[in-house]
C-alpha cells in the first residue's frame, strides 16, 4: 500500500487502512497499539504506513460498519470460494462478505465504488485499475 501511495499519492489518490480482527483473530491489539504492531511485528522491520490507518472495525456480520455494508452491496464478491469458516469470527456469513485481510476496494473521487480486489489479486491489477480511474 505504501508503494501505491508513492506511485499515485500526488494524483488525487489515497489509501485508507482499516484494522479488523474477524479473520483468524489475527489482530487482537487495541487501537493505540496498531501502529507499533505494524512497525515492529507485522510486517515489522520499521514499517510506517504512508496513509491513514483507522481504528479497528468489523467489516462483516451483525455489527459491520455501514461503509463496508455499502461497499459489499455495491461491489459483489470476487471469489466464489468462501474459505475455512472456522477462521471467521462473525455471523451470519454472507456470500458478499470480505473473505480475509487485505481485500481492497477502489473508490472514485466522488465516492462511487469502482472495483473490488481479493487478497491474492496481483498488485499490477490494482495499479492498472487505479491508473484507469485517475
């Protein structure tokens, strides 16, 4: 995501990061610990995001943030395989749910959802879509 900011950050583009603990309980830290976790643990090595990182949210289930409800309704799922539901910590599980960490949504400057990318989407596809949108 830092590389995307370096490539497109001066072209009316920004990345917004949202932490979530609904995928394998991999983000148990509290909000004030998130930046230190990024810097020293995962990915570590002194990593500092070049984009805003917001407080932890729920992106699926009964308590999901309305932003993610809107995004998922606007841009249906991109992968037919739901995954190992034993690692999902929300209910009910829906077909358009975000499947794992690092799923991405590309939104136009006017707030219109443009494209959704699954976890394993090649970053070149994301770059191409950003360039197309800008």
